[in-house]
DNA sequence: CCCGGATGCTAGCAGTGCTAGACATGCTTG
DNA sequence: CAAGCATGTCTAGCACTGCTAGCATCCGGG
C-alpha cells in the first residue's frame, strides 16, 4: 500500500475516533438530546455528510460511544474484583464500581443501557467488551453454582434498576449504600 | 353556570380524554416514536394547536398517559396482593402482576418508567396513584420491619431492571420465572 | 340585529436526521 | 508529462419534528 493512502487511512481513523469522542463529550456536558449531527459536524470541523461516511447514522455513533464505554466498564469491574480479597467482598466491590461508573458518567451509561441500540446482547455476535462486563459479575460466584449466571443477571438487573430509577428521580438518591447492602447480602449466599 | 357552557365544558373534557387515549393507542400499536402531534391531531380530528390548549406540550400528554397507567397498575397490584392468602405468597403475586403489566402494555410502561417526565416521585406532591403502586410493594412486608420501605425499593428496582433489560434484548427473555423466584425467595425473608 | 369574545384553523418557524448532486482535489494511466 | 478518472467533501435541500402567531369564524348576550 502506498504511503500516501496509508496516511489517509490513518487520518481517517483519527477522525473516526474524533467523532466518537466529540459525541461523548457533548453528551456528557449537555445530554444526549443536545447531540445533533449538525453540532457534531461543527465540533469535528467537517460537514454533516462526512459523519455518514463513517457511520450508518446517528444510532451507529451512539453505539460506538457505548462500545467504548463497555470496554471501560469491564476494566473498572475487573479492577474492583481483583482488588478484593475473596469472592464475598468481591461482589460488593464490583457492585460499587458499577454504581460509581453509572453516576460518574451518566450519559455514557445511558448510551450503553438505555438508549435504543442495535448492539447484540447475550448472543453469538455479542461484542467482547459486553460479554466481559457480564462475566465480571458471574466470576464473583462459586463456579460450582450452576445457577450463578442467573444470579448474576438478577444482580445486574437490580443494579440497573436502582441506577435508572434514582437517576430519573423515581427513587430518592439517598440510601444507595443501604440498597446495595441489602442486595449483596441477600443474593450473594448460595443456599 | 348556563347549561350551554356546561355542555361545552363536558365536550372539552371528553376531547381531553380522547387525546390521552389516542396517544396511548398509537403508542401501543406503533411505539412512542410514532406519536407525533400531527398524527395525534389527525386522530382526534382537530388541528395541532388544540392539543396545546389542553396540555403544555407533548411531554404533558405522555405524562397524562402515564398517570392513567399508574392508576391501572395500582389496581392490578392491589388485586394480586389481596387475592393471595398470606404475606409470603403476596409478594410473589405482586411481582408477577407487575411483570405481566409491563409485558402486556410495554408502551404504557415506558411512559410511566422510562421516558423523561416531570411527574414527581417520592415527594410531597407525588400523585396518589404513584404512591399507591409503591405502597402495594411495601404492604407485602411485615409492618414491624422498619426497613420494609427500603426492601420494597430494591424489589421494585430489580423488577424494573429485569423488565427493561429484557424488553431491549439485553438479557434473554427466557428464565423470567426463575429470576423472580430468586428475587422473591431471597429478599422476602426478614433476617 | 349587532357586537365581542372565545375557539379552532392555516401557515409558518426553527430545528431534526439524512441525502442527492455539484465541485474540487489529487492519483493513476496512456 | 498531460488527460481523465476517482475519491473525497461541501452546499443545498427533503421530509419530518414540536410548537406558535395571527387570522377567520361562529355563537351568546345586550
């Protein structure tokens, strides 16, 4: 491949990531309803149609943002789990890391778990970062427990429910600590 | 008040409810993204601006739909709880009723719990139907348990998480039964 | 009978996601 | 080295959104 087109491809890749990053920044500072193709194009200093040479449409852009988010979340969860001394405290640590991620990057979390997306979950073509996130929850349980995937799903669902309901003001923001306590202590043990 | 304006007011109230019902039907059949002020106006056979003489804006219309939904959900939950023989099975019955409501009326559920709304939750000016829904969960626990409100919040959050994650394909639609089993059996008891 | 106020309409604004077609730039080939 | 092709980008515009200003029209009260 000639070096010129090599450089072009590099620049194109750079611009690709620039679009994703700009969308994410814009969403984090002003919310997703402020992320429009016009404002996004203005930010990356190109016209709107170039966005469509990188992504099928706006949905694909938020999906790309979400994918980056899943990679970060997986790293966070893994770090929290491995820093814990035992499987018991590990679940608690992972839950805390999950809630911290959601509250520190609400727009990113929204792109990952709330906004309509065509990312495939729980199937063969599920991207690796998604699966990695879920696996961190599963890994907190005894491998001998054949229902551990089910328990992980329930824990994850509960955390997600707590997150979105408190983010939208549907449950009080206080008592988060106590809710996680309740959740972990009662769901962790294998009866 | 003269009978003529009395009739007018009655007609106006009828049209008011007609807007709400049309919005709900449209959402149930084609999803909320298909509910536009134009289509809504066409359905009630008036022009768009009349919508704004009834509601501040589109958000207020979905809030009205949601409010109707809360009344129905509260009735469902109450019926399920009172049909149960004891507090233990009651929680399970209420959870089942909740999930059935969510899966049978997905758009209505979305208006109530997912779409951005200015309905006040968990505060002084919370509308009665909202509070009634939450209270049905609380009533499943022993009044002597001073943490029963917290437990109710967690149960509700988990149900909500299960609902939205499976509705958006983020967890498999199967195993719902088992998830609720897990949730109820481990969170119900008062240790 | 005529007037005034309420009522609902037409038309339009500013914004959205997305795309067709023009244009220029630069690479490849005769 | 020049001609022409292909790639890349932009301008302009489409069909749609929520929402509103201002104008008819109609009906009840004096």
